[in-house]
């Protein structure tokens, strides 16, 4: 691991200022479950000169309800979401997604902000420097996406624009289905709000230098909704999703007032299955409707040489998620 300066920030404003002054050569650290691996493997040509530790910043680990929304601090751990009575009563989808992440040890250390902002798991992007030297790619700004002509079995089937690495965050998928927004703090004391799905661009996050994710705000459904999160992995329960789905249905007897269906593991960002939502919205929902929603969810998918199997998994998971919402 390369040497760097380590500073423990006492406040969010101080952390943003330190990162801004570092001029793109600083990184923030919370639980460290992703960052430490990135540093040890030396996946970037230039390592950070400054690490800003956020763990001493107070007030960013709370989960609370204020009016018609739940507020979740960026330093809240995944384990705290998993055991939250408030979330189990209001946003069970988020509890299911948090529980699906890694192992108990990872959930104890990993934070909400870290899960949302972690780097992609593409094996070309994360190729360890000590194994065979540096590997460039489009996301690193050095060469084309190597997955296009290489081994792309875990890459995207929707929305790739040059880079086909997928968003690895389970929380991002669930929070998108719940209509959540993130509150981003800037080095000048400013705050801006971004929908969770808009946090992700094709090759990076929408965070500017010196900006940090401070809080997630999730609207509490006005009426009880049926929610479920399903995840297909190669090795349960420790792996990242090959495909995942978050579903939230606002039921009215056998009918469906509204629906949000979001896929993970298939795109550089959480993928809204808008056509599947249209199938469900406004009519009665049964097993046949669930099957049609599954078909609609994968319409327009563009697989590469090795990842067409993801389409069948996504179709099946959407159908199962809708059926789970019917049975809830």
C-alpha cells in the first residue's frame, strides 16, 4: 500500500474542506470495507495523498422519522438498518436490502454512504496492481472498456455508454424503488439534493471534488405498500448481485394503484423497469400479470457475448418479486 496522510475530521464541513483542498487527491473513509481493498490492490495509477476519516463526525449515524419521511445518516451502518424497528414498520424493503449485503462483519462496519458510493466490481477495473501491473480502462480514463471484447459475464445488459460495469450497491436499488433522495454537502457549506438513481453516471458518481453524501431521505408511503427485495448471487450470501430486484406495489384490493420495479446488477445505475411498472399500474394483478411484468422488465436489454443469461434471471426475479408482493 502506498503511503498517505491520514486526518480525522471533526465535522462534515471540515471533511469537505480537507477533500476540496486535496484537489482530487483525497479520499473519504468511513467503514473502509471497500476503500481499504482498493488501496491494498493499488487499482488506480495514482493513490490518494490524503485519507479523511469520517468516523468521528457526529450526527451522521442516526435513523429517524421526521414527518412523512425517514432520514438516514450517511454513517449509519448496514447492521443498524437491518435491526431498525422503525424501518421494519415503514420501509421493510430497505431492511431486506441491507440484510442482503455481504456478511454480518461487513454489515457491522459498512455504512450507508459507503455502500452507495463504493467503486464498481468489474474485474478489469479492480485488477490488482501487484498481480500483473496496472490495467487501464475507460472508467479510469485510460483505454477502452476491456469487457466489451473480454469476459463480460457479470457486466451490464442495459444502459452502458462505453463502460459496462454495473452499479454494485444493493441499497441503491432499494432506495430507488422507494423514491429516495440523497443530501450532498459541499466544501462551501452548500447542500444539494439528488435522486438516488441520479447519483450514478456512466463512468463515475455525480459528486464534485470536496462533496460528501451526508444523508438519505426516504418518503414514507402514504398508504401501506407491499415491498420485497430479491437477489441472485453465485455464492450466497456473500456475493454481489448477479441480478437483483426491488419491488414496491401500492395495492387496492386485487388492483394496483402504483408500482416501482428496479433492477440491480444489470446497468451502471439502478435500472427502473418502467415498462414493467406500466403493466402493473392501474389494473388487477395476478400470476399472469406478474409474468407479463417480468417480460416487460427485460424489453430492450442488449446483452454482450457472455451475459445474455442475466435476462432470464431478471425476468424470473421480477415475476417472483411481484408474486411475493401479492402474497404479503
